[in-house]
C-alpha cells in the first residue's frame, strides 16, 4: 500500500509540474469555498498581461469540464455569476486558449444546515484568519445564542468550542494547515482544506492617473510603470477588443519616460500592463471608456482592507459645470441589489472588508454607469532587493492544486488521504 501511495504522489507531482499560472489568478466572491444552495457566487479571472482567451472553467460530479456560459453561469466581462445549486459543487479555474491554468478553487454547495466559512484561497503565513460556523437560518435572522455555539475540528480532532460560532487563529503557521470542519446543534459542515502560501511581490507595478477604471470618451489617461530596481526594458502594453496586443507609441498613446499618455476613444477600452523584455508582467488594470452619460469613479487597483473608499457617480456634463442638485442624486448597486441612494452622488464605505467586495454600478436621472468589480488586498512588505523571490508550497496546497489537472487526480487525492490515515492508525 505504501508503495502504491508513493507512485500516486510521484505521478501527480509530474503532471502538476507541467502547469503554469502565466500571470492569472481566480478570484471568488464572497471569499469562501462553502455555500448553501441558491446563494450567488462570482468567479473572476484577474489577469496580469495578455488576457486573450482566458475562460472560467470547472469540473463537477457530472464528470465533465465546461466553461461559464455553456450550461452554467452568466458571463459579465472577466467575471462569471453563478446562482448555485447542488450540482455546481466542483473545482473552478481560469484557462487560456493554449490550455494554461490559473490557481484552482474547490467550491462546495451544501444541502445541510451548516457550512464553514473560511478563505477560498490559500492563507498568507503570519496573517490572522477567522473560521465561522454559518447556519442556513442566518439569512432569516432566526439564530439564537444556543445556535451559535460551535465545535471546531482539525483533521478529525476537536480544537475548541466557541460560543460565538467563530474561531480566530491570530497568526497562522504551517502547523495550522489541515482539514477543518465545524458542528452545532443544527448539524455539521463539510470539511475544508486550509493551506498556506508565502509570495514575494512583483518588482514592478502599473499605476493609473486619474486613479479610476472608467472614463468618458476624449478624456486623458496616464499609465506608468513604477519599477523597484533596474527599470530597463519595461514596456507599457495593452489588449483591447480589436483582438491584438500592442505597445504604447505604436498605434496608441504617447510615450514619456516610463509613462504613456492616452487621449481616450471607445476602442481604448481594454487591459493594460507593464512587461519586461523577458516577458515578466506587472499587475494588470482593466480600463473602460464609456459612451454614455454616467460613469462610476472608484479606485483602479484593489482596495486595502480596513481603508475608507468613496464611490462617485460622475456625469459627462460635470466638465461643463451644468450639474444641478437633482442630477447629483444617485442610486448605488452591489451585485445587482440597491445598496443606498445618496443625494450628493457619492457613497463612502468607512472601512472596507471582504463583505464589500463585488460588482458595483450607479444610476442617476442621466443614465447608468458600467459595472465595476471592487476587490480587496492585504499589502506585503517590500523584500530586500538582494533576495530572490521564493514561492513556498506545502504538500496540502500541492494536493489542492492538483484537482484541476485531471478528473482522475480526484481519485489520487482520496487515495493519498487514505494512505495517511491508514499509516496513522498503525
């Protein structure tokens, strides 16, 4: 049996080594992996560099791989909105036309009364993480204090009991990796594999001025490469609806140092990034040029958790100073639902959190803005320039990532877990 386990692990590792992430990551909103039936899920491809041909795909218990917009989900830009049913449980990822994969996320849709809320992606070592035992009747506000008491388990053993229904690990470490679940008087959640990662930041970032992602036609945009260390060879590039990748100064923009000045027209909508001569990409920014009367002003880059952020509904006639008080009144929407109406045309979120992530838009008497995906980030410290960026991958994370490679590897993971449990019982 041990020999068989070794061969399975070797086979899985060899298959995994052929995959690359090519500057794309899969983002899940809300940021968790377990959902009740009929909840909504947004999966997005966040691309650094060439965004051509990236598609959200999944593998489910039906035994087939399919793309968003076929028999599941509704495509909106680089996002896919899913109204979940039990058969939506499975492994989700982004995939390019050439077959390169992003990270993967395992989504579980549960028919029971309890789920475990935990981050969908790998947790950064040293950060705080909170696990929450959530009841189906939370949505109906019928939870009593006795319902909140929850037992939290790791690898089948009780960790502790919490009367608040939440368990916080102040600074996660490698020893905290494992299979977690929770149980209450209402029932037990499915298990969830929590893994860690340590990533170094990229040596270059793309900045946008003005700091927003939506623009009216004929406005000016400045995109710049902000480089740490050697700046030689970095170029500003973009991919638009024309279907081609091009550099600043070719058929668009005017190069000035490490910046590119663009007088925007509708065809300038697209994804912008910095790229080195060796093909390394910076972060990417999605720019929308709008022909309508209203846009939503929001930060172009992911918002730092805990910070204040202001969303503003801006009119095309702002520039002509023809805006009246009645024009300013705006409705702000998140994921298609009205959040609130503001007579000033601005909505401020004092301290953004994971629950604030989603697709935002605004509308006034003049019209409606395009939707804008707002995401959060936790900044990492800048490393010593003399150090080499290191990616630390644990065995549980490796096994979690393997799920996307092939349906047969699902069997591999199950057998490996059985191997470990069998050895532990001896």
